[in-house]
C-alpha cells in the first residue's frame, strides 16, 4: 500500500497536532550508543475506537503497538495504540512528503532528518548523545512550515482538528426557548500559534490567547446563523476526518434537517 497525497495531507495535520519525531539511543557497550530516528503517533482507544486509525497507518509500514496506560495520577486515562516508524528507508520516504504540508513541525522534522543522515550508521559517545538530545529540544522550538502557506489544505485542516481540536454541539436555554450551539475549537501552545493564525486567516472566527496556560485557541461558530459557512465546511471535514467523523455527521444532520423542515414549512404556507 502507498499513501495518496490526500492521505499525506491529512496525516501532516494529525502529526502537527499529535505526532513526534525523536532520537532513540541504545547502549551497545559502555559509553557508546547506537542512534535511531523514531516517528511516533499514539492515539487513545477512547478517541481512536477499535484502533482503526492506527490499523490503517500500519498498513503502510512501520509497526503497531498496544500501550497499557497505568498512571496513578490519571486513573481515567484510556489505553492506547501506537504507530512507530524506524526504518531508514521508510523515514526518508515519509518525512519529506509530510514536511511539505506541515504547518507547525515541518522545519523541526526536516532538521531532525538532516541531522540523522549525518550520523546514520555511526555510534556516539555519551557526550554526543546529550548534544543530540539538546539539539532535538532546540529544534522543536523552531516551529513553522518549510514555505509560507497562504491557505491550509482541507485534508490538513481535518487532520489537525482531529488531533488538537473538538467539535461540539449543545443545547442552550434562551429567553425564547432552547437553541442549539455548534462550534469548532482548536487549542495549541503559544509556540505553535502559526497554525491557528492560518485557520483564522482562512476561516475567520476568534483567535485568543490564554495567558494563564500559555496557550492560544481558535474557535468558529458553526450554528444556524452561520449555516452558509458551516455546511460547506462540515462537508469538507467529513470527507477527510478519521477520528471525529461521527460528530461532524451529527452536526451536518442538524443543519440539513433544519433546512428541510424550513423548506417544508415555507411550501405549506404558499
């Protein structure tokens, strides 16, 4: 199997949100370490139900692991599945395709790959290992795309929201009765705000900083008053989403049912 370009765009968005690329060290004799580069995406079973996303990814390469979560500080955390790619051939094929579409981690991942190419097949000392760890930390601070992006691709947006966003639909009590509130919201660390700035530029909405948590959030109303935006947007998202498709379908159903009822009422009064 091979990733299509649409698959890659979706995965670039999801990796911008939830993926990691790191150096992995294994001591083979005292003071000397083998180095590998490891791409990882982990999804809890509460989000990726039945592990369908990780199962899909493992069909393209890498390997799948089941992770048992045991944390006394977070007893409600769900078990997870993890997709890991360590093959040099697979990494050299996959990372350049992903970084072309990534908005947050593109420069970081490209720098990590370039650094790894320079040490591939070599062993490193303990001092060199610590230098590589510090390189990875500093590289992650240099966030951003390889090239300036004027507009996000739909598949990237769906992947990024699948990772760091949420769609919510709730009933609110008003003076005139009960109304439905529909919204999409994404939160990121302030170092990664360029992703939310791109969403805000493309789709308007609200972009605000939470000074207490060093985070930004972007939100966009998807309710009845903005149905002319919400319906096309949700139709694009439902075509690409793999983790939040059911919620998107529920929101679309709300709009289409409301419009159908409105049309029937108007026809009845004619």
